[in-house]
């Protein structure tokens, strides 16, 4: 009989509490050790650490399989908007800017819409009030201000709000489902190679 994974939860609330606790213990500790007034500040690394947590929250709350980008957009539009005004109306921009740059590449990108408009990032230690502010750099080129400290605070608040909501056990099931991956029936080349490697152990 297999022993339960150490991260297994027994309630929906515990799933969100566990995410929040780990997030605060790890990312919060890093944030508290940075002097934002003196630098250098690892802005990209901070952003890379935080967005996957938000993706996890989106997948838990919206539960659409193979729709991580849509789940991320939804959680930003709704749950994050409820703790700080400004996410609604920018959630798709944040999703695309994140998922196609810091998550998968090593450079920030810009989004273009034809030849008339372009929007890019500015990740900084500016005042929290600047978080998600849009400024015009040049005509047709806009900058979406992003403040990692403000985003950290918002993630903690979203987790706290989610703890008190009713999820009918669905969050617990999905969270616990993340603990293992059965590769026996998968036919992709990586799963096949992994099965071969496991058999050779």
C-alpha cells in the first residue's frame, strides 16, 4: 500500500492554506531580504517565482483542464480584481506577457496589435500604487507597470479569501491530484523514455 504524499490535504481550505504558507515562507523570505532602495533587485526572478503560484490558483479555482492560460486570465480578472482594482481589463495582457516571455524564454517581450499599438513591461520597485498602471512611452507604445511587492501581497490576499469560500471538495481533489503522474498509458516520447528509465532503476 502506498503511503500518502506528504503534501496531501484533507480539505479545500487546507489546499489554499498550504499554498499561502509555502509562498510566504519562501517568496516572502526572499522579498524581506531585498533592499529595494539600493539594488540590485532580481525583478525578473521575483516575477518568475510568483506567476506559477497564480497559475496554480487559477487551475484550482477554475478547473478547466488544458486551459492554463484561460484559468490564469480568469483568476486575475476575478479573484485578483477583488483584492486590488486594476486587474480586470489587463488580465489577458498579463497572461500573454507572462506566458510567452518570463515563463518560457529569457527576455521580456512586447505585444503588438497590427502596426498601431504596442505594449510592454516595466518591472520595478516603484510605489505599490503604480502596480498595473498603464503609461504612454511614445505615441502608440504603452508600458504596463508591474510591482512584485504588490503582486506578492495580492497573492496572499487571494489565498486568504479562497480559504473562506465553499468549493465542495473539488479543490482538495484537484490539489491532491497534482501529487503524482501516472505515465503508464501515455504515448508521448518523454513518457515512454521515462518508463524505460524507471524500469532500469
